[in-house]
C-alpha cells in the first residue's frame, strides 16, 4: 500500500484493488475495535488514515 501510493496511485484505486482481491478491511478483521465502522470493505478514507498514521510512517515509535 505504501509503495503503491509512493508510485502515485490514488487511494481510491488502492481501495478498489483491495476489495477486488478480497482483502478484508480492518473493520472486517477486528469488529470489536472498529464498532464505528460498518466493515463492508475498504474505503479511500481508511487507506488515507493508514498511510498518514505516524506509527506506520516511522514518525512515532
């Protein structure tokens, strides 16, 4: 996801690919921690939040 975004792919195209490949979204995997999300597949905003997360980007340890 990070590499593809760095290559210039849009978050919407990443969401379409993940959904097309059947990759479960975070709400599908852990509904107890994601009760505020419907868990019906990837959306662009979820991907954007993951890509901006300081722990995932190395800005926070």
